C-alpha cells in the first residue's frame, strides 16, 4: 500500500511537470495566427515600437504575440536599439531566428535601429577603431541598412532613424550616442523632404536627448545640436529608449515644441527604490508602444504586453 501511494505521488508530480512545461512552452511560442484578434482598425497607419529587447527572446515573443492580438495588420514594427545585449554574431542570429519564426505574426516592415549595446562584447573592455567598425557592420547586416542612420516611408509617412556612429571606444563611452555633423546635416535634409505643415514626422533615437547641462544622465554630447534641428519642426514625434525607466503617461512630453516619447523596455524596467541596492531595482516588465495615425492625428498607447493591459492613451496633433 505504501509503495502504491508513492507511485501515485510520483505520477501526480510527473503530470504536473508535463502540464507546467507545456504551459511555459505555449507562453513562449508564437500564437496561432488564426487566434481571435481585434479587428484591423480603419486608420492610415499603425505601428509598434519596442525598445531594449537585449536578445530576451522570451519577452520579445510575448510582446509579439500580444501586439498581434491587438492589431494583426500593423504596417511596421520599430526595434529602437539594444535589440541585442552584445553585438556578437550569436545574439544577432538568435534575434534573426525569432523574427523569422514569427514572420506570420510580424509586419513585413521591421525597422531596426542601433543602440549602445550593439557596440558591446563583454570580453572587450574598450573598442579599437577597427572593432567599432566590426560592430557597426554586424548591426548593418542585421538591420539591412547601409548606415547607422537611415530613413524610410510607410504609408506615405516619414520614419527617420538616427544612430550612434561610435560606442564603448577610445573616443566615446559605453552609453552615449555620437551624432556626427554629417548625420546632423542629413537629418536637416530628411526633415525637409516632402514636408507638409501639420503632418507628423516620426524620428527615432535609442538614446534620450540630454546633454547633461541640467544634470542627469547624458544621452549624447550632440543633444543640443540635434534638438535645435528638431525644434524647427513641431510635427516631429521623437521616440527614445535606453534609460529603462517605467512606461507611464508621463513618458509622453508634448509640444516642446516637438513631442518626445519614451518607449519603455522589453527586457526589464528600472524602478527607483531606496530600499534596494543602488536605490533602484529591476522588474521584468514587458512594455512598449502601439501607435495609430489618421491624417495628422496620432494616437499613442502604452502597453503592458506581459499583463495584456493598456497603460495610457494620448492623442497628438499639430
């Protein structure tokens, strides 16, 4: 009898283990594309913005799944830098694999921007000039671009991506973006290209536009120069990531004179906490943005992909 009870307990444990394994596998796999989703909205443009994936494929998968159920017909997805935790081939291959696995759930247009972790290999303390170029080349191969800054049009709306031309090197630290005079001139030209008063222009940069003059974390030493360029276009909506701060309604800062939006992070979120080491703690939130555009009106929605809940919704028009 005792042996029989032991066998029953072992059988129950095995069944629970199998069920748990299947549940976890299902959570981290692409949803069936025939799953019930929201109707595709009648809008001129829709797109998602994910920041700071850091090759966290499980959280990336959850975000992809939830975005698909929100709108299975989004026109574009923007990966706004730090798609990998290190700019090494193994991690790029991992990201390529999950994107390919989800090709039925993802839009054809995926814009992949460069961050600061694309310049990292944790076995290299400081990059040489040649190593910087190697990291850039790997990013360009992943992104399908010719330069770290690039632009494209989606449904007749302009998407302009800025990107650091250096990183973790003898000439630049590991977190800032270097925006060269050539890139700044290119930005001026792109903002003027087919410009229509009041029509939104979507600009992306992984790092935030802060030069540190008022304290805080420096995003780029060229932040003031870039801001002066963008100031001439109140239609600009600038999306930045990098800080891993929480995604809340205050992540949207309107009309100064252009609008800035922090994207949240897929990998983890930093929460201030005086009781934790360093005065902060990391939480495994999975957060990002969903955007709809009708004419000159833009609606930006913050999303908790893990909990499948909306965080905020804000309308922007100029």
